[in-house]
């Protein structure tokens, strides 16, 4: 099915089809290629492309692909130890140090052979399989600059009713360097106007350059989690901006330039997409043409001028550009939007 014509769109969108196969769609011509030879991929967690678009990792089905040619994605040799049954496993942003390693979470065995209740973050090197522990973590995201991760460090003490630990701080932990606290939960709550001593959970989302990290903050009451907002920190912990009330549970993604953060949210009128360039502007687009469920994932165009999201009518894609929404006939969850042509 051809892509509905939207003037000026180019490049290739790599997506996971409803049947869990990878597919590539040429946004200029509408040509689509489905790569059934690679087998099916997982959906939760889904495949994760590296920030530079060179690789795709699916830890749940033990696959690492090279995307150097989107016409012909191929598996590549690696020494990673995949353990799908030991989730939470690899994170949404696992890639670290220019694609040389990936960050995972696992539950280590204690002295009595019992599995720990708090996960530990570790870096695995792609070529050697060597693993280095980074310490306890409720959530983690790879540091693009160095071998390590931005970590949501758990607070000591009793677990929450759902078994998880409340968080104490956002930490930058790199191999060979002393771990550095970028912000405590109290500091993040103060920025967002959250009551002091509130129990919170943190999720780090670094930009592709590793120069900034967005921290999605949610408050915890009993077994329920509520979005408090997003705080933007520099690599050294300086507060660069905030978005109180922004969803901590929906898709959030950086532009390729690392200057603009986009995130999905919901208002009374329905789903919406916000593009936030700290200190410059914030643009929110109502997704009037979306399905009732709304999008679950988006991808930035190679020139950072547009985003393509799933969740359109009849399963189509939504394209948001300059605050305007259009519809395209792509199918599945978009994973990456790269330059190039299919068959070109």
C-alpha cells in the first residue's frame, strides 16, 4: 500500500509490523519491504536501534542486526549473553559509548542462592561479552559518551507494595570513574512542584550526544504510579528546564541533533505530541486523526523536521510537521527514520 503523499517527505522508516516482522518503507515512493527472513521480533520490550542508526538490538529474541543498509538488514556476530527470562533485561536506551556496549538490568543471586529483589545495572561489551557491574538500579539508560549509564538509584529500605524500590537519586555511573549524583529525588520534586518526601520513581532518557538527560518522574501511591513531569539535566546535574505534568509513561524521544525532546501525552480532547526545545519553544500538536488508543511510539525524520507515529486511523501512521498532522499508510510500530531510498 503506498504512502499517502505528504509533500517533502524522504527517507526510510524501519518498523515492526503487526505480525512482529521488520519492514522498511520508502517515505517518498511508498515502496515497502518486509524482512521475513530475519524471523519475528519481540514487542515488549521492542527492538531498540542505536542512536546513530547503525544497529538494532532485540534482547528478548537474542538478535543484533546491522542497519548499514536498510535494504538488507543483517545479523552480526557478537559476544552478548542474552537472558530473556531474566528481565527487566536490556533497557529502552541500552547503547553506550558509541555502540561498543549495551546496558542491562538483572537480578543477581545472593550468598544463599536466592535471587536479589533489587536489580543491578551492568555493561556488556558487544565484541567480547565482558560484563562490568554499575551498581543497583531501578532503571538505567546507556551513556552515549562513555562506557556506563545514567541510573535511577534505589532508596534503601522496604520495597513498595508492588515489590519495586522507591528511587533516591539520578546517578551517572561510568566504568573507571567515580559515580556522580546528578540530582536527588528531593531536588527533582522541588523543580516539578511535588510535595516534599513524596515517594517517586525515575526513568532517565539521555540525548544522543550524552550531553543532557531527561528524567521522567512519577509519584507512587500504594500500587499506583502518577506522572509528575520531566526534568532536564546537564551531564553535570544542572537543571536546564522542566515540563511539569508531562507523562512519565508514554513514548519520549530526542531529535537526532539532541536539542529537542518530543513526548506523547493526553489532554481532555485526546492524544497530543509535544516538541520541547528548552529555552527556545514548546509546540504541542493535537492528534485529531489518531485512533482512540493513540500512538505508542514515534520516530524523528533524519532532518529533525518531522515525526512519524503509529496509532493513526485504520492502523496508519501519523506525520507531524510544524505543528500540522497528516496521515500516511505505513503500518506497525516505527523504530527508526533514516536517510536513503529503498532500491536506490
